[in-house]
């Protein structure tokens, strides 16, 4: 029964760390012992007096009780320690000016309480804002997923009808108009697919990882894009195995290549390459376009950002391609970097950590070379 009453009182006082609630009970015992010491050894009562106040300050620093219980406890300590000093003063064991210690210690403690409560209130406010932002982000992500799924079916149906009209129309104007509709629907479908990919990028099932060789991914991307009117080059290709999702990495590479195509003319050059650098594999995409403005280097991977603000939405794209590349590479524990080439043009590097099996073999090779002196 006594334990239940004690627990009820502690809960009403609102100790923040309920797993350690008996720390307060231990402090009460310690404080009572020091109060008794103040009466037994009156000539030395300043030592237990300060033990009480210092231990209370330390305990509050960890607990930060609610204001009501704190003021109640502070009042009790003022009364008890003050009464002890009064008794010792009347017994002639302490001078009268020792009473100044009580208001001084109480004011110092209250100042700490005020600062701690203000800090706690600020932290709680920040936590509420953070929780609200997380809820908004989650609802936005869920909206993108739902909207993308809902848009996919009508877009597919409309695209099928537009392609049918384009194939069967005998009138050239109608056929051209149907072609425009088809192109716009294809662009809209790509946008929906990218929105869905971005919305699911933080989901645990976003990646289906396996040990893969990056060389076929780079070569396949080259073969897909080589039909586009540009001067295509396949640079140095090294073998590199990573633990990753081949479909997601291919989508990220396509997004970077698409960006290179958009920023080069029909006579421009685009080069793909793959190399190993330490513990990473690096896929490189170079173009001979105008390059990237220095102030845009830090923002081109932001969603809906476009390097050239003056472009139309058609030529400038949706601003999702590079954001997708960043999301995919981040999910793989890698990164995507952009820089300007020495002779202008942009250089994008997709950095992916090598598979652990590859790292183990490389480490053994380095050890063997060190032992044999090779």
C-alpha cells in the first residue's frame, strides 16, 4: 500500500525518467541525513547545508521537474535548512550572517530552474515543429505515391488511343497533332514514374540489392542512347562489382545522360566511362555543353530545380532527373557529383561503394604485394 501511494505521488509530480524514479527517493534520504548532521554537528553545519543544495541542483539538472513540484520542494528545503541554521545560531554555534546563505542558494537555484525550464520549453517547441514537419513530409510522400498510381492508368489508356490515332489517321495534320499528344503523354508518364520513384526513395523496399557488375549497366545505357543524335563515346570501362539494385542504378544513369543530352546540341559530344577508385566504383558522364553555372552546382540536385531558369519547361525538363539520381545514389550509400570540365562542358560522377567481396580481394592483393615486395 505504501509503495502504491509513493508511486502515485511520484507520477503526479511528473518525473521525466520513470525508470530511475527511486533516485529521488535516495536523494530524500541523503538530504534528511544531512539535515540531521546539521543539528548533531552544529559547528560544522555549513558542510551538510551545502551538500543539500548542491545535490539538489545536480539532481534537478538531470530531472527538470515541473514548476509546481520544483517550487514546493524548493520551499521545503528553504524552510528546513533555514530552521537548522536558526537553531545553530540560537545555540551560538554559528554567526547570524550565516542566514544569508539560504536566500543566496535559493536565488541561485531558482535562476537555474528558470533557465532550464526556458530551455526545456524551447526544445519541446522545436520537437513539436519537427514532428509536424515529419507528418507533413510523410503525408506529401503518401500523396505523391497515391497520385502517381492514380494517374498511371488514365495516362496509359490515353497514350494507347493517341498512338492508335497517329498510326491510322490518313490526314497529315491529324497525324501530327496525335504525335504531339503522344509525346506529351509520354513526357507526363515519365514525370509520374519519377514522382513515384522519389516518393518511394526513403521506403525500406526501395532497393532490391544484389551483387552486380556495373559494366553491363553502362554499356546497355550507351546502346540505348546511341541512337540519339549526338557524338557518343564509350570511354574507359573497368570491371566493378557493387551491391546494388540494377534497375534503380540504370534509372539514375539514364537521368544523368538525359541531362547531358538536353544541354548539348546535335553536334555535341557525350562520353560514358566506368573506373574504380579505392573503395568506390565511379560512373562518369561527360558532355560538351555550356557547363554549369557555379552558383547552380549546389542546387541542381534539388527536386524541381533547373540549371537554366530561363528555359521553358519543355527544354529545361521537370527538374526531377538529377534529384532521382541523387536519391538512388544516396540509397546505395554513394553520391553523385557535378563539376565543369577544363574545356567547359559538365562532368557528372556517380560514386558507388564496391561490394565487400571485391574489397576483400583487393585487400589481400595489397597484402601479398607488400609481402613479396611487388
